[in-house]
């Protein structure tokens, strides 16, 4: 009997004549569709041998469509960030400004002046892009852009201290997301680690003693604490003190400030985040920072400082391996132009989110509640805190208003929201799913509310 049923299973050629399968071919390509149909038919034959009935042809096409959608679905997709974490590392860190996105789109669609000098009519250097703006905004003599800040630190250490010693406080030997450890990067650069002081207290005389004991020292390194904070009985020398010490010993100071803040965070109710301009003005010979944290641009590592130290890095062999592409450079250039025009707080999303008054967030949360009530979705407005994230301003939060979605199954609802298009990422707090308007952009609201309504219905139907 199974043999008779096996004969009833249609062939691939027969299925290819169906209109619904032709639509799959149009959407996914002939070869991908044929492969999916063969896989489905192989599975059906095994099921029929086990006693199952032969599915209808439409069911077979639907199963093939499901396989194709799963197989060819992109894994890098836009999401709506309703977590309240402004610089969310897992969600791509800083969203770009409208002008930055438009500039990247314009450059990606054709040819560009990436390494072409229009005035000379010949080969140019990609290192010039964004350099003028970086010098102007930070006060540095020279600037270089690479693909991320880990690369910037690696390049600077390799170019300035390979085979020699680098003095750093034990309290700054940090590990940040993805397993990036300062000691490991230093070892990879070929520089020798010279630890001084203790985890919580390092004095200037600790640096002095180390320099006197290590004649091969090449530089003094100060590294940001990133995503943790040491509090209580603590002390560290200031940058100016380290620079003065370095001058007495003929050594430069390198400052890894991490987040790349060009504006004062205290203006928005947050603690002071070290600014790049402060490091340059304080005498650091080399300053490294990220492009996609508080700077608010694309992923990039930026090195600014004295020309005597930065310029040689531009021709270092490692620079080619770390160089940024045209999309990074044009996006960074447009981001820096916002600062030059004095419009960064309004135009750059991370700064706009930090600067948004609580009253505006309250208004948005109220609007969400009303819209959800119209589609019979219950919600509550509760007090909460947003965080900066991305290794910037550890422990600092901003007051916000959260939209809480009462449900007995918050994890199930969170999963249903993640399955939407686009996915919505909220956070579970005190056994409830909450959404923070601070990190949801205005043009995402409609999609978010539609997704909440759909996801709520789905879990109610289970």
C-alpha cells in the first residue's frame, strides 16, 4: 500500500508547472526552488513510508516556500530598539543621522573620490577624508581613521612601542565587550606591558619608579575604564600630570578615551565623560577613540594628536589591513559636519536621545497607550531609567517613562515581538515586558505599535 501512495507523490517537474511554484521561482530563483522541492519530496517520501497520507500539491509548495524563506532570510536586519539602551552594542551601536545615511547611499551607488585627487587629476589618499574636520574639531595637528578603536590602539602601540615598554596603571587593564583586553592587544602589538600601582590606587610616583627602572619604555598609556567604574578609596594621576612626567623623561603619552565624546555630557544630566578635545589640550601626543559610540557615527577607530607621532602611522604596513572603506569614511565625514555646523544634538540620534526631555518622553508614552487601547491592548505607563551603554558613562542613567505590557508570559510576548517585521526588542524588568520610547525613533512608532498589537493577539490565541 505504501508503494501505491509513493507513486501518488508528484514529481519536481509536475510541481514546477504550478503557478504558486512559478511565484517561488520569481522570488527565489529556479535552482534554489528546485533544491527546496527536492528536499520536501524526500521528506514526504519518508513520512509516507511511515504511514502518513500524501500531502496536496499546494501543501508541498508551502513547505518549499517555508524552507526557502528560512534559508535565504538575511541575518543582518533592521530592528526597533525599545530597550532604552542608547548605544546598544548588540544592536549595532549608534544609529546614523539622516544626512550620514544619504551620503553613504550616494557614494555606494557609483564611483567616488576615495583615492582620487580631483585638483591634481590623479591618485589621492583615503587618509585625507575626515582629517581636516577631525583636526578642526579636536585641535589636533594630525588625524587618521581606521576600522575600529581596537585597531586604532593596536596600530598606535605597534607603530610607537613595538619591542619596547608601555607603562599603564593596573586599574586600567580593562576587558570590554567581545573579549577585547588591553594586555592582550598590547602583547599582539609587540610592546611590553609595564604595570604600575594597584587596582584602585595608582600614584604619580608609581609611574616615576617604573620609568626609572625600565629604560626601554616607549610611552605612557592611559586607558578609559569603559564599562565599569572603581569607586571608594581610589586615585589616579591626571592626564596633565602624566604628560609633565613624560616630558621629563622624553616620552609621549597615549590616551585611549574610548567613547569619542566631542560634547559635554553633563549638560544632559549625566556625569562628565572625557572629551577628545580635553585630551588633546591636556598634552596627549596620541588620542584614540571610537566613531560609533558617543561620536554617533559609523564603526571606526580614530587617532588624533601630534603630527610627529600620528603621521608615521599613516604609512605603517598595518594601516592597510585596518583601513576603513568608503562607506565608513563618508558616513564619518557627514557625522563630523554636524558638529562643525553646531547641529549635532538635533541631527545625531544618540545625542538627540540623550537630550530628549522627560516631558517629551512622557507625551510619547501616553500616545502609545492611547493607540494600543484603540486596538484593545492593555498597557501601563511606569517610571524607569534609560542607559547610555556601549561602554560609555558606566552606571549613568536618565529618567524615562516606560510602556509596560501586562501579561502572564512576558518572555513569550518578547519572543513574538522579535519575530515581527521589523523585530522589536524590548526588555523584561520585574517580570514584565517594558518598552522605552527614548530609543525608538519617531518614524518607527507605527511599526512598533502594529507589532505590539499583532504579538499580543498571537500569544492570546495560544
